[in-house]
């Protein structure tokens, strides 16, 4: 039945080459942890992606309850965490996942660095990877404010002061991020928009580039 | 003029059906030059990778179940809190305290050193251009990375130590721990545990709903304008708490003779009923 | 003129160049122009929308009655006061704090407790090792009673504009410190 459906679509759209491009390739032995246990270091990239998927999904579900509004933000987070079934786990996934994704990405970056895998011809992929790293840090920074508790509020004030100390443009950057003259209602909505729409869009574009380059260039050789 | 066929001219029509079909953007790389046996990504290799994923997910779920995500008290600009960024920003936070990254040198600190460090990281492949890949054969790049890692670990640790020290000195607990303990205590006492600010309860309750006058209210046309919950609608005012504003006689007069847009009711409601209604409405006072 | 003439002379040796646009060039430019117009038309309103807060004129705040002049001593004291403020759609009263002291020459100095390093709140005499100084618990920034920065912070503490009227101190907007340096 499923096969018939697949064939019906394939006859019309010729989709086989598409998934072959994505999935049909060989993996060399030196990255295979079944052959060399030390090759587990090559798993960190995949794990980063796995946690990123968890982040995107849990984030999507959190917005079912969360309100980006200074009066209700805290109440909605408290509600979803304490009153909604599995709320503690879903928010926990998003909170701890944010840390875990940084850890995994850090380990992945170190693996690439110390195996020298960023060398020609893979320079561009390293640059894209670093941009992903910066976007992830940006996501961590903007997401930190959203529960609108004291820790979030004061840490964000500090962050904005750091932005403010940039010469010339500092005050403009600060006010642009802050959306006004104080950290308040407009800051929260801005950070929400950046956290939920702008940065994820950039992240997805960079991830697509990252993966296409990996598949085009193949895995770097053994040392 | 230039319409003649030129065999040596290379013409590419982008986005044109005349472009010849390529062989695909991604050709599977050939790993035969690498030592050992390669294997298919799906299903052989992916299965192994997902074994690792399964182990990680188990650990992750255990963490999320056993350790709730921290939440402090609602943001209050006047609160006295020691601000702490998330742990992965601690090294930057601590670094900005150093004498050469603060004070008169704050620009050097924020833009100069961190700008150079992150810029170098971003452009590493263009700085470390040698052919050699092993880290011990790239002493400069590796040393710089090891030094940066050591600095990050050191700075993170001293930021945390400083924070713990400040907490101890000021006798404060991190807010999320304090909130959790408080919530636990309140829970044991059966009190509400929420810290969210609720909108103030200023709704006035209906007094004595069992009074037979309520039946009169419902049966007569009062309900059409003043609504079943007595909160009024449109131009008809709320009747909750009306006893605070009007005496019984005044109310009876309004019912009988109408006021503003309210038509007189003395033909529709008997004098006895008006008396009952007015008495009941006069008792509608906001709770103290 | 002679120079120009030479140039023309040299040019005449080159193969003739077409001066008008080719059909393909024209189409490319038109396509590019239309693309630029569509992109700009879509994005400009959004960009103006996003940067609106930095183009808003800041309102100069009114003075707020804070404390009786007689209560001010040479030692900085903490006073809280309320300021009505508008934050986008949200009108609120901000709880502000000022550290007020009387300088030796009798002028009233009201300092904002927001640390000029990274925006934490400083306190007076809250660290045993730094007596009679403002101290910031975040990064250990220190200030003199007049707000002069001693360590870590790049600038002295900001101050409120002060007005004295009828035995009361009124505080206005926050301005950079003018008493020190």
C-alpha cells in the first residue's frame, strides 16, 4: 500500500533522486564508533542537531501557553511549569536543552578544531559553523529574558550595558534591542520576536548550508 | 549582427529549460582512498549513531524529570539581586571585570580582545592555512586554543566562586531555590504557591441571591438590559453594589418611573414587587 | 585639448564598442530594478517600524517630590520615590532610588545607584573592606560619596537633577555626573 503510494508519486515527480541525495551515501570507517570507539567524537555534530530539533519542537509547544507580555509572561511560565501536565518536562527540555546544545556544539567545534577538519577545502563550512555557534548564543541570550523573573531581568540589563559600551554605535544598539529607554514591555516583545522568529530563521538557513556542504565535500579523511 | 551561430561562444541560460539536466548537485563522495571499510549511511551507520542518541536522550529525560527548570520571582526593577547570566556567558562576564577590560579600557575589553578572539575563531581556517591537520603538528593554533580554553575555564570558575562568595556574604539564596522552598512550604500548608501577580479582585458579588426578589428580577424585563449577572450592558449600569449609591426609596422611584433611557416599569411590575425589588437592590452593597 | 585628442586617436585603434544596451542587458537591469523595488517596498516599512523606538524623542521628566531637605546629611542616604513612566503600551509607576547627601559646600548631590560598569545596583558601605564607598556587588566597582569612580567602572555614577523648594528636595531626570572630574 505504502509502496504503491510512493510509486504513484515517484512516477509523477521523480522523487527518488531527492532522497538519494540526502540519504544514500557511504560512511567511512574512521568515523564509525563500532569500529574505533574513539570515533565517538564524530557523533557530537549529529547530537547537536538532535538537541536542536528538541529545542525547536519544545519551543513551538511552549508558545501554546507562553505570553510575551510583562504582566503575564511570568504567570504563564509559572502556570505551564506547575499546572500543566508534563509542563515541567517540556520547559525542562527547553531550558536544559539550551545548555546541552551549547555543550554539544562546543564539543563538536573542538573535535573539528583539533582534527584540523576545517582546513581546505572546508573553510567555508567552518565559518558557517561558527555563525551557527553565534546564533545559538544569541538564542540563549534572548531566551533567558522570556520568563521575566528577576534573574532574567537583571542579566538582560547587564547584557544591554555591555552592548552600550561599544564605541559610537553602542547606545543605538542598546536602544534598538531594548525597544525604548528602559528594559520593559517593548524589550520583552522584541526579545521574543528575535528568539522565536528572526534567529531561528537564520539558524535554519545556516544549518541547511552546513549540511549541504558536508554532503558535497564528504567527511574529512582520517588523521 | 550577432545572430550567427558561434560554436566557441559559451551560452548559459540560467533558469531556462534549455539548460541541460545535470548529474545532481550532490554526488556521493568516494571513500575508497580511506583505510578500512565504509558502510551505508542508512541503515547501518545511522543505527549506530542513533544508539548514541538513545543513550543521550535517556540521560536528558532523566535530567528534565528530576530537575525542574529554575524560575525565580517576577521581575521587579527595584529588587536587590546579584545578576548572573547563563553559565556559558560567565567567562565573558568575569572577563569584563579585569582591569584591562573595564574602566577606561572597557572598549578594549568588549570590542578589542573579545572581538579579536572571536574573529580569530571565526576565521581560523584562513589563519591556520598549513597542510598539517594533527594538532601537535600545529603548535601555534593548538597552543592558542588550549590557552583560550584554560582562560575560559578559569574565568568561569572565578565568576562562579565570586558569585557564591557574594551570596554567602549577603546571606541571599539564589532566587529560584528560595522560590522552590517557599512553594514547597506553602504547598505543605495548603496555601496557593503562585508568585504571579493576579489582577486585583474588585468585582462586587451579588448579595443574597436566594432572595425571592431575584426571581422577580429575572421574570420582569429588568434582566433584558441589566443582564443576568446584574453587571449591566450598553447604557444600562451595573446593579452590583447599587445599594452603596442609592437608597431604597430612590431605587423604587427609578423602577416605577424610569430614568434616562430606562422606561417606567410601574405598569409591568406590581407595586408590591417593586417594593421587594427595591429593598433587595438597596441591600446590594460591596463587601467590606 | 592636445591630451584629449591623443586619447581619441588611441581609441580609434580599438575594436568598435557598442554604445547602446543589448536586449539581454536591458532585461537584466529591468529585472534587477523590479527586484530592488519589490524588496525595498516590502522591507522599508518594516525597518522603520522596527527602529521606531530609537527615533522617538525622549520626554524630559517632571520633578518628583522626594524628601525634606532637613533630613539630608553628609552621609549618603537611600531614598525611594515613584515616577510615572510610559513603556510602550504600558503605563506604570517606576520605583526609583536615589542616594542623597549634602556636600561640604552645601550642595545636594543625588546619585543614581545604577553602576556605570554594567548596570547593577550599588550600595553604600555594603562591603567591609571598602568603608565609606559605594560598592557594586557584581564586579566590585567602587565610587566615592560624590560618585567618582575608583575602580572597575569607566564613569562616575549618574546623578539626578535636584531642585530645592520650600524645604523639600525634588528630583528630576538622570544626567551624567557633573560634580566630580
